[in-house]
C-alpha cells in the first residue's frame, strides 16, 4: 500500500484490529471529521503518548489502526455516539497539519507472514480466560463477560485475545507494535502471568479481616 492521507482521531487507549469500541464525539473538529469521512465511513486512531484527547497539543504514537463506523446516534445536546470496529494496522509516516482535526500520511502495517503456532494460541487463550475469571472476582461490581465468542480464524482470534486482556495502555501499545503474531501472543501470555499475580495479591488483601 502506498502512503495515503488519513483523518485521525487520537485516543487515550489502543484499539486492536477486530475490536469494537464506543466513542463519544463532542469537539467541533471531530464532528467535522465525521462529516468529511461520511462517504467512506473510516478514519484512523492512535494512542496519545502525552497530552490530552481534548483540545489538541498532544504527542501521538506512530502505530495505530483504521476503524470503520458501524453506527452512530446524535444526542439532543449535540454529541454523537459512535460504534466503530478496527479493521487494520497502520504506521504513521508523518503527521500533516491539523486542518482542523489531526491528519497523517499512513501506510498499511501488515503482520509478518508466519503461521500462528496452535499450541501457543491455545495456551495464551487459556491464560487470558483465567485472568478474566480472576478479574471478575476482584472487580465483582463490574460485568465481565466470560463466554466471549471467538473467531475460528487464528489471526482474528489472536487479535481478539489482545483486546480481551486486561493490561495497561503502555502494554497495549507494546502488543500492537509487534508485527509477528506469535511474538504478540507470547507477550500477552507474559502480561497475563504478571496481572494474575497482581489480582491474587489484591484479592488476598481484600479478604483480610478489618481491624476496626
């Protein structure tokens, strides 16, 4: 894919390919973005390294994803609710002048053409499901689905596991930045081990009797 100009919506989170998220659009510049991409229904996202999502003056990462608008709803107060799904990774070659929203020159960033190791995929999925089960005990007030449907395609399934893993934003970006899907799965498994220990310690502290 040759470089192309893409409207960008930087976020305080990473959106993995095949992940669906909801967005609330309230800034005039991003309402303008939505009008400008109405025909193709796509725009780019990337992680904000430093700064704020609101008002600009942010520092942005060079790896992101293209998202497709699945649906939108206009609220009485002028805000717009969006449901989007990420469809592919992109790499930012250079940032263009905001006009009025962020724009960048990007090219597709494909995964390495290697077969996903079946045992690695299965073991990583087990780690992710175990972590989410423990997370549901620690965060009992939050509704966490355990029976999330998974795609049969190993590449799609691997991305879904990335999206399902509770991890820091920094770890999210590290995972997204890896081009080898097997390296990505190994990192997700490592993160699961670390987070599992964190949740176990938190659960143990929560279960200790109060001194009052």
